C-alpha cells in the first residue's frame, strides 16, 4: 500500500496524462548532438588540471645534465618482497656515489620516499656539500617539503620535520620533479634493496658493476703449458716473454724466420715502436 505522501501525489497527478518509461542508456551520439546544438559562449575557459598533456611521457631537457652543481636522486620501493630505498649523489664532475638500504619495519610508499630522502641528505652532509638539488618523482614529498602542500598524517609529520631540520645544514636546497624515466638508476637500487633477502646482516659487501664492450668469448684463450700470462695492449692477445726468449724472438724476426707479410722497413718500424732495436 502506498504511503500518505505517495497517495497524495498519485491523486494530484492523476489528472495529467503521464506515461512512465524506464531510463535508457545515453549513447555517445546523443551527447555529441547535445554539444553541437548548445555551443559554449566566448567567455568559456576549459578546466586547467594539475597534469596537462598527461598522454605525453616526457618533453624537455634532462635536469641531471643541465644542473652544474651537486645533485641527489632518491627513490623508495615497496613490494611483496619488502621495502628498499636508494639515493645517488652526483658531484659537479658527474662522479656518482650510490647508497641503498633495506627497511625491516612496516612502511608505506610515502614513508619509503622520505626514508630515501633522509638517507641521501645525511650522506650529502657527511661529504660537506653546502648546496644540493634534490631530484625525485614523488610529488607528495617534494611539495610537502617545500611547504606547498600540508599534511596531517601522523606517519608523515615526523619525517617532514626531520627533513626540514636536515635542510638547515645546507646553505641552499632546491627540489625538482622528474619523470620515472630519468630516475631509473636510483629506482633500480631501491628495487634491488627491497628484494634482497639476508638474515641478520646489517651490511652487504658492495656490488661491483663492470662494463664490457665485447662478448666474453672474445677474450678466451687456452692456457699455455709454460704458464706465462697473456696481455692485450691493443686489439690482439699477446703473451709475455722473459728477456732470454725476447732476444731469441728478435733474432728470428731479423732473420726472417717467420716470413712476415710485410717488407723489412715496415717490420723494423714496428719493432722500434715496441721499444726494441
């Protein structure tokens, strides 16, 4: 049975020829037709969002290369393996000083970013750097530290106050936001630290990262029976010889024993360039 209000409205509307139909889905063409029939006036201004052109990944110069002073990149990573933080201090001569740590306490992503910032600032203070540009892609941290955003989060407030105290140790501190594509090195440090599973050690020996310009098999040489080492001063592999064997080889070269594919003048010049006569 209808309630009193529904009954009242039913009596009042009974004199009108009203047909009730269910609401249908509004198609895209209907919205387009509506906008075409109702154009906006000349004073209309589109809404300005905080992230314009969000479909563009990155346009602009590399901040890490354009700034001529000391720079610090930071990042934190939290995943199912754990939480890791990383920071890289870059000198005026582009010397990189990386540092990372694994956090063994409950930590959110924002807390990890602040931990990375504190880690990097302390390393910078230890190296007696007075002016620093802090680079990261966490908008929350960068805007809060600069006082542009406020926070009431009880977990973030102690970090914010601690970072502000560390900033007093510098004569100048600037903060710059960069996209993740420019933060790959320190992001890799933080991710590696978060995934490392070590028992009770507080320190892990530094990981050496080498750069090879050619495949490993290019430098592979079978061991000689005499046990003498090989060296590569140029592109080839040369075996070290002692004084006695060097004298014998020079005599054989001058005698033409090996029949080199060059004339005597070129061969003599090469021998002189090597320091022999």
